[in-house]
C-alpha cells in the first residue's frame, strides 16, 4: 500500500510520461512532417533523387530511411508489430519513386507510430525492448526516433534550400510567438 507521497509521486510520473508521449507525437506529426511536406512541394521528382556525390543521400533516400526507422523503432519495437526492415535498401534505392508515393508511405508509417504511441501506457516507458540490436527502454526508443527524425528533416530542409534557392517560410509570427504556417492536417 502506498502512502500519499508515493501516490502523488506515481501520479506525477504518470503525468510526466503522458506529457513525453504527447510531445513526441506532436513533434513527429505536427512539426517535422509539415516541414517535410513543404519541402517536397518545392522539389521536382528529379530533385528529390539528386545526390551531391555517391556517398550522399538524396531526399528520396532520406524519406525511405525515416519510414524504415520510425517503423522499426516505434511501430515494431515499442508497438510490437513484426519487424522486417531492410535498412540497406533505403540507402541503395536509385530508381526514382514519385513524391506522392514517398510521402504517402511516410504518412502511413507516422500514422501507425502515432497509434502505437497513443496506446502506450506511461508506466511502460521504462520497459526494455531489443531494437536494431540495442537493448533500450521504450522512452529511449521514442527519444531516439524524435531526435533522428529531426536530424533528417533538417537535412531535407537544407537540400531543398540548396536545390531551389527558396526560403521555406515555415513560420508566421504573432508578437514573439512563431506559428507554423503549414500543417499536415491542411494538406
């Protein structure tokens, strides 16, 4: 039996876990995805598959990689779906896959990940999982995916600016507060 301080600590930890899961879901679907969508709007299919050199990835490869990473770590690793990822194929792809198909695949994966995160009970954040050969908690897996997604979204944004010479204008400002101009719900 827990005393009042134990119950309040457990409630606070549960609330912290819920906040973490909510923030992770928002970053993936309401922040990073709309920025990737905006970038893709400005790129041709040829630009999506352009590489600076053989060691570099194209935007298309990065989109395949993000789908694979989110699926493996969240949908499968945390959510329990079967994992059949072929990571090397994400980078080896050279034949152009149309933008709409790439974006649909990423959105489908993010929807599945969002569903898995929505169902995740905060106390399960500390459960251990074996993902991509790593022994991690669900919390660490989610943190990894959000950080990893952010890094590659930044690469896509940089490549878009490089290839188009355009400002992407993600934000409007209301006073000192930035407001995202584009969201996946508006596309």
